[in-house]
C-alpha cells in the first residue's frame, strides 16, 4: 500500500470517529434529560445551574429548620394551653370556695384538688420532647423548674435561621410562662397560696390567692399568645419557602433540562452526518481496493 493510501485510510477513520463522537454527544441529552452532560461544555450554563441548586439547598435547609422548630413549639403550646386551663379551673374553684356556704371540711377537700393541680402544673412546666425540656431555654438537658417552683433554666432561648438574614426564637423559657418562685406572676406560688388558704379555712388568704391566680393566668396567657404569633410567622415563612422551592425547581428544569424537540433535531442531524461519513468511507475503501487490484 502506498503512503498516500495509508494516509487516506487514517484520515477516513478519523472523520468517521469524529462523526460518531458527535452522534454520541447528541444522543446524551435525550438519554439524560440534561441540556449538557459535562461542565466544560458550557461554563455559564454550569454556573447558573449550580447557583440554582445552591439556592434550592438553602431553601430546603430553612424549610427543615422551620418544621423542627414548629414541631417543638407545638408541643410547648399544648403544655401552655393545658396549664392555662388548669389555672382557670383552680381560679374558678377558689372563687367558689370563697362563698360563705362552704365549710372548713369542704375547703380542706378542695385543698387536696389544688395539691394535685400543683403537681400537674409542675409536670407540664418540666415537660419534654424526646430528650429536650420544652421550657429550659438553652439548658434543654435539665428540668427548668425545681421542686419549689424556682426557674433554673436559661432565661435566653435559642435562635434559628429560618430564611436568609432572618432568625426566630426557637423556644420559650419557662419563666415567661409560669413565672418563678417569689415573683408576683408565679403560677406555682399562686396554687400554693390557694392550697394553704383552703387548708387554713382563711377567707382573706383566699382573696389573696385569687388575685395571685389571676396574675399568673394572665402571664401564661400572654406567653401563649406570643407563641401563637411565632407559629403564625413560621407558617407564613413555610408557605413562602414552598413557593420559592417550586420556582427554583421550575427554573432548574428550564435551564438544566434539554428541549426534547431541539435535542431530537440535533440527534437526527448528527445521525445523518454519521451515516454519510460511513457511506463516504465505504466508497473510498471500495475505490482503494479496486486500485490495488491493478
């Protein structure tokens, strides 16, 4: 075989190989659904896609944080609601026992109900979700109230990022709900006063207990209202993040995914070029073979 014929064969093989490479590249978008398969194919496209993916990752992170915080605060709200109901019930019982028609025995029996309510209130105040105490602030691994009703938790709660540049209180310290021993708004002191007043059959002390119960109930109700506002904000943010996630997903699909019609057209053109290259190579090969026979 002459040198010129060898060069023609190598050139022919190179053209066929290049045509096949273009055909393979054109088929990948249809197979993967992606506009490009390698970052090097389009740097600007790659940067845009990665930017959207990072944005979506941040949105998903914030949505997860909101869900965890709201679940925790939901448990706290349930305990506060039960505590407010308990205080209201005991306040009504105190007003009832203030009536002169009730005897010392009646009030002693009512005092037992108050003692039970006090135990229930302490259980609510030291409630937990998993291993975390609901009202301990950042000291979530230990009970926030001691046996005397003193608040021994952290007066500052944790904050959590729930949007870019937005943080929110992730819990509510117990003294904001139940007060602390010695304070005028202490729910524990109010129930203890009521118990002692009933046991002593002391009507004047009953009046003081009723006043204390009203103050502690108002304090707990205010905390409940604030917590409801936080959860409402979380719900609004969750809705905004859901919309943003859908928008990011749509943009990613528009930017990142191939246009099937366009991809099919490119594939058909590459296929035709590959077929033509094969046909040309075959004709050249046939001609060279005939020349060699002479």
